[in-house]
C-alpha cells in the first residue's frame, strides 16, 4: 500500500512553492545584452514646424522645446540642424552649433525625456560632431578639446 499524503501537508507544500512560481511568471522578459548605439551621428535639419526625423532609426521629435531651453527663443527653427547620436544604453545625445550644452534624453511614453543637460562650452559650440566611443560618446568642436560624455556628464580626463 502506497503512502497517502496528508491534505494539510500538500496544501502547505503548494503554498510554499506557489509564490516562487508566480514571481517567476511576473518577471519581465529581458533580452541581454542589447546594444542600442548608433555607429555614427545623424545630422537632422528641422522643418518649418521644428520637427526633425531620422528615417534609418525611425525617430522623430520637435526641437522647439530644446531650442527654447538653450536660446530662450524657438520662433525660427526651420532649417536649424541638430546633431544626434545614441549610446549603447539607448540614451540620445543632442546638440547644435551655438549650443552651450549637450542634452541627454531617455525615452518615455511617446516622448524623449531630459536626463541631463551637460555644459560643454560657455561661448557655444562651433561645428560640433559626435563619435561613438563605447561606452561613451565623444564630442568634438572647433577650438575645443575632444570630450568623452556619458549620460551623467563629462568623464574624467575628458578625452
């Protein structure tokens, strides 16, 4: 004759295991490692309404709030070019000629959300350019030393 499990013991055993099964089922699926970096920067020219679009990477956004943040005027943004690159972690770095800052954006619900505003030039950047230097983004500008950036700011040594 086989042993019959006590119903109270079976309930206790199931009660112990069930939370672990539910926890594992609720954990989000993660595909790691993932690299979101763009190999080269994109130079995007704004249309008359301030929208820029990068077709290769399927991203578009209005630069009007960014230009207003930088210059306190966003009325005439048509034709303005911005420089954009994305790092390995998926953060967007954006700047333009004459900007004093590099803006770092993360993604939100249908929006780019400001993560950091990095002061890089008191007088404004002249001919800025980005390069991918994983895990950093390199910023070049005429008359300025090259700098390595992360979403938290300029990295030690800056080159």
